[in-house]
C-alpha cells in the first residue's frame, strides 16, 4: 500500500520523526528503516530500555490516522485499480486495518474486497505469511499472483511466498538493484484478460 499504490511518506515521516526525537534517535538515520514493516516490529528491533513496543505502536498508529495531510495516490493507481475485477486483487500492508482504510480513502483509491493488514498475521514482512494469506483469500496459488512492491522487506516477503514481483519506484530517488521489472507508476500499465487469465501490458509511449 504505502509507496506502492499511495504515497504517505510525508505524513508518516512527520509522525515517526517526532517519535524519533522523543527517544533520542537521529531521524535521518532512523526514518529509512520504518518502511514496509509493522510499527511494533520496528520499535521492538530497537531494544530501547523501558519502552513498551505495543503501547508505542498503538500511539503511533493513532497519530498516523489523525495525520493524513499529503497522502496521495501513486500516479495512475486509481484508474489501474478501478479497471481490475474486484475479486482479482488485494491490498497487503504492514499497516493496521484502521490506518490502511484511512489512507486508502484519503488517497481516493477504491476499497479492496480483500485487505490483509498487520492484525491478520503472526509474522510481518519479510515473512511470506501476508502474501500467502492474500492468495488464499483470492482463491489462487501464490505462484499465479503478481505483487507490486516498493520496499525491500516486501519484495523479500513476496519472493518467499513464491509470487511474481514488480517494483513501483515513484517514491524512490533511483531504481532498485533487483532482478524484477520496475515501473515508475501505473500511468502506462494496463490490465488485460488473455484466455480468461489477467495479464498486464505496458506502453513505453
């Protein structure tokens, strides 16, 4: 979701930046580590003394729900998602359900019929659980799923699940060094049904 169909970087970094200063962390070093992971796991990995990761994650989530200024759709995402059959796509995110729904609405994107969030799995990305669950809910094998990602932990999770992967780079400063197809946005990507199977075509013009 974040960085893949919508851009919430400005809002997220305002919230997490304030939190980092509160605990004496350098935001410039810390902020690049928050993307694609569940808040609880990000905070737990820091090993901060006398800090309750669950409580801090809950507070951050509420702050992010309240802070939606600047949450916008990735280029072409609204049209792309609206052109897909509703039962053939899902949103898989490390965000909690309430935050995911809030951001999807704020970005003006269609509501997914299948939404897998932080509460739905025991292990977050880079574990493959979230993508395996999404494939199950879509009634399709993971190997027949195409995952759009932007974060390394998400790419690792999708690959471990056995899914095919495309990278969306609109929020990146440069192309990633990975062996997957990369597209800046959805502006030139169009879904196409071929013999009953959903595929993609891409225009360079």
